[in-house]
C-alpha cells in the first residue's frame, strides 16, 4: 500500500473515531467508531506500519488485567 493511501486511511480512521465520540446520535456515533476502528485495522495490517502495531501492543500491556481488581 502506498504512503498516500496509508495516510488518507489513517486520517479517516482517526477522524471517524473522534467524531463518533462527539456525535449526539448514539447509533450513528457507534457506527462511525466501528468504521474508524476497521480503517485503523486495515492500515495496521496492510500498511506495514510497525509503529502502529507497537503502539497497540504497548497499550494492551499497559491496561490493567481483569483479575487484578477482582475478589474471589
């Protein structure tokens, strides 16, 4: 995938995720977020952007685990 298409899809994905959060209609906002996440996944998988993959892995490792806050 060329750099131009990669940057356009990346900008569209981030823009849709951000606009989906401020949209007053819940269903349309959720749809915008889903499309934005799909675009970011397409860029991450087919765009060969290692820095985006590493940022996702770092975010996943930074999040607290579910078992940490649970009491048995």
